[in-house]
């Protein structure tokens, strides 16, 4: 390969992971001062984390009942 071919095809890098900015439960902005980290996600409070977990369990139960 020539040097020109190498310059035309730069090495493909991994896409950067996007920074999470909103709470998955209530969609509020997550501030650095007050954040709650569980299972790879950031929540704005423990209450939002709890509501997200219970909501997920209810949806999973409803999906299982529908089958």
C-alpha cells in the first residue's frame, strides 16, 4: 500500500459512548452534585431508581402474561 492510500482510509475508531444527561425514570437533567449510579445508569435520586426498577418489573410481567 502506498502512503496516499493510508491517508485516504483512516483507521476506524470505536464510536464514542454518549454521555447520559437525563434520568431514565423522570427525564430530569442529572446534575453532578446529586446523582445516583446503579447498574451502569445514572438516576437523579434513589426514588427515581426505585420507580424505574418497579416499572421495568411490571412491564416484564405484562409481557410474560401476554405470551
